[in-house]
């Protein structure tokens, strides 16, 4: 099965955000819902209209946020990758684009790789200078009490025409060393939180000036990252070079603890 959903958000001329294009087919049903904060922002909820993705399926979601528009995208439930009749991986592609002065919050529920499934997930983010983004991705290997499925996920960020992030994880049966101490170390849930905020550039410039002055006095190299452990979950916060952005990467025994540690970092 092939299915495509498209969302276009534009200013409505009255201080709010209009959705001139809101369409989805197959399992990708889109519903306009109420934004919890209001303030002229629009919210769209992705509703799974049927079981998907199954082996061999190709799903794609395209989101375009124009200058001055504010959009939040959520989902009604987790996306569960299931084995299908066709012995082939399923593909789930996300293309997110935000113009200068636009704002996108991408906050869906987790993607779960059920036992016997294979999912290849690609998230491509394109931001203009001055665009704002808050993106949360969570992947869980296996439902409660079952073995992991295979999940390969790639996340790329292009900011102002330059690539600021390109990372890929390959987890589950068949992926070399995925459960070893250098990768998940026995955890079954992994997630990313990506924040791009123009104000971070100004903060980083001020911090860099302060750090240069401090290094001149102390001859020390300042810390550039933060580590957080909450229970059995672990997370690291890293600033990205070349973009006013922060990346949180977290791993946890299950989806609940993963969400908890990501929320703490947020």
C-alpha cells in the first residue's frame, strides 16, 4: 500500500493560522483539532484509519509551514509497525519544511516496531533562517512482553541551506551490535528531541564571548554538553554546530521512562 498525507499551514491574515491543504489517504487520516495554547496556532492530529505500516507499505507525510504560520502536529495513538504478507520492509517518510518566521511543533506518539516487523523511517527537516522547530521522535522495540522488531531511522536537518544534522540508527534483530553496551545496552526505547530556536544563536554568541574570556583567565575548556540520568533512563543534550539548535538523545527500558526523561530535558 502507498499513502501520502499533506499539510500546508499559512497565516490567515487575522493573526491566526489557516490550513489550505489538509489531505491524507489510506491509513493517514488528518483532523484539525484545538491547540491547547491557542494564540493563533493551528493543530493537526494524525489518526490511524487502518493497521499500518505493514511489510511492503510506503507511507509519506509532507508538512509545509509558511512564514508567520504556527502549527503543531500530534497523533491520536502510537504508530505500530507490523509484519505483512510481503517479506519486505515498510517505509515511513516525513518531510517537514518551515519558512522564515514559521513555527512547527512535531509531537507524535511513539513508533513501535512489533516482533517480526521491519521499518525504515526517514525524517527530513528543512528550516529557513529564523524558523522555529520542536521535534520529538520516540521509537520502541517490541510491544509489551514481545521481542523487538527491526527499525532503521534516519534524521536529517538542513538549516539555512546547510546540513546541521544527519544521524542514523539501526536497531533490532539483524542490526550489528544494536543491543550491546555501545548502543542500547539492553534498553528497548530510544528517542530524540530537536529544538531549533533563533534566540539560541544570540545566547550562544554571548556564551562564547564569556567562555573565551573565562578560558583566557583559567586556561580551561568549557563544557559543551549535558548528561542526565533518571532511574534507568539516560539522555545527553548537545548543541549543534552551524545552527541555533539543541539535540537530546535518550535511551530507556520502555516508552514511559523514555518520555519522562525527554520531558525532563525539555
